[in-house]
C-alpha cells in the first residue's frame, strides 16, 4: 500500500511555484523549467505599447518592440503656430488716426459742462480718453477742440455754428406735417415699443451720440428719458440734443422726448463718432461754498447758516426724479421768503452740489450751505424779482398752426364740395320734383 502510494506520487507533476520575477508581471505563475528558460515577449507588446510604471518594475524597464513599417514611420513635425495674442485697443501700430468731421468740440458731457467756465486745475495729466494715438485731436484736459487753440478766433466759432446749421437743414429736409408728427409720436410711445435711451446724472455724454445713431439706423425716431440733475434745465438738454445730433425734437412731456432723425438721413452716411474708452477725471473748479458770504463776516455767516437750516423745506427731491419745475418754485418762494431750503436726503453729494450750482445761475441766488444733505440758498440783500428767462412747460406742443389752418381749409372745402354735389346731384329730375311738390306723400 505504501509503495503504491509513493509510485503514484512520483508520477505526478510538481505544483507551480509563485515567483516575483522582475522580468515578468508580479504574482505571475511560472514553472521551474520556464523560469530557467529564456524569456520571450508576448505578441501583445507588438500591438499595444504598454510600459509598466516604475513602482511595478523598479529595476528593469520593458522596452516593447515597435513596428518599422512605412506607415508607422515618424513624419516631419508641422511648424508650431505662434501663441494667441488678444487684440488690444492700445496697440495702434500701422493704423491711421481717426478723423471726424463733426464741427464741435468733443466733451465727456455736453449738458453738464460749460465752455464758458474755466477750471483752476487738473486732477490728472492730459491723457486722452479716446486712447493714446487714436484721434487726430489733442486733449486739453477738458475737451478735444475741433480747431487748434492757438488758431481759435470768434470768426472761426461763427463759421462752425453756420456749418452746424447748414448740416442740420440738409439732414432734416422738409418739416413734418402734423399728421406725420402725430403718427411718429404714437409709434414710439411706451405702450408701443420698449426701445429707449436713458439720460442720467451725467447728461448728454459723448458716447450717447453713437447710441442715438445706432437707433436711427433702424428707426426714424428714438425715445429718450431724462432723469435726475439734467432735468433742472430741460431747455439746455433739448438744445444740445438738436445741436449735436442734427435731429429734431417732435415731442416732449416732462422728461420724455422723441428725437426725429430727419427726412434726408442716410444710415450709411452717418458721421464718424470716436468712442471714449474711459471717463476722464473732472477738473478742479472754484469752491461753491465760501468761508464767508459776500458782505458778511464769519459770525454773521454762521448765524445765517443756522437760520437757513431751521427754515421749513420747500420740497424734497426724489432720486432720479424730474426737477423741471424747481426753478419757478424757488423764484415764487423768494417773493415772500428770504431763505429757501431744499431737502436732498437720499441723493449723492455730487448730485445736489450740481443742483445748487445750477440754481445759483438760473434763479439767481446765493448758496449758503450744503450741510446735513440740504440745499440752503439766500435771495440776497437787495432782491428784485426776475421776469426774464424762458423755461419749458410741463408739456410742449410742436404742432404747426399754419398746417392746422391749411388742413381745416381743405376740410371745409371738401365739405362745401360735398354739399354742392348733394344739392346739384340729388338724383331727382325737375318733373319728379314738381310732381312731388304738387302731390306730397
């Protein structure tokens, strides 16, 4: 029994041994005979170029066989493309300067800055907001004049005004009739279209001219909504809009305007308007509130400011509201009161300072203080009511009375002709009329 068991055990093959051979995959099962024989690569290495990581094969790296067929020969590398460089508005190499034929000075705001008031200093160097080397006009820190300041004269200013007038008449052509005006106004009301340009605290800015012409490219007119500080002087806003865009205002109700482009306007022949890339710093102007009011000493000035702050407020200004009726209200209040206080709580400090500056020039009056978010103004010692000055009403009519008379005359003539035709062409002959008269029904 034991001898038979030994003979059976000797005929069996020895069990495979588990080895950690660096030339093979770890934990691979190989026989003792195969471990001593030479290693032959598998056919998979010729198909897949797999290289084991260093952690699995730290000593010897397997170099798979590569095919040398002509299809797998390395090709010539393409020349590498230069790295992408985004376009820069400041890079003007090889480009000409932008030229504009508009006959007026370029300013950041045309309604909130006056060419008659000269600043006493600049807050920054004279960097052009149009970008360096982009415009053929020099920047003075306040504006980009159309003519050189050294060659400026009153005659050239008159020539520019005459040129603006000729351009505006050429673009406008024949005036609109009342029927055409009413149809345009109705088409651009709030319940008909949502297209609108908002005119805020900065007034009519230079880049807004480009927005108006963009609207005129597809529409005959554009609705403009004025809010905030510029509405204090709507006459100036309307004048600057017509002067700088060569358009015509055909409707105004409060701060809402409709600006018509003109009969002869061609979108492809629109003027070149270079855009401002940033808002320039405002220059330094003289102080609005002085230490002492003219004709008074320091003690009297302090008492006057305390007295002005204790006066009941004339009105409270709302943010982004319509202030067109503020100047007449102040003038009426000065007939009976010596001080006027306007409540400006909620407004920015720069806004009610601009409002006080405009009231000083339009009423006119003397600024007392801006303390505690209030505007306190004094009418002065020898105050005389002013009746001059033209202020726009709440709603202005742009209809032509001559056109109305002509239309009424045409309507009356049409009625007379129809009555005459009815009298002479009644459809009855003379015999029928006589018989009807003799034998009434």
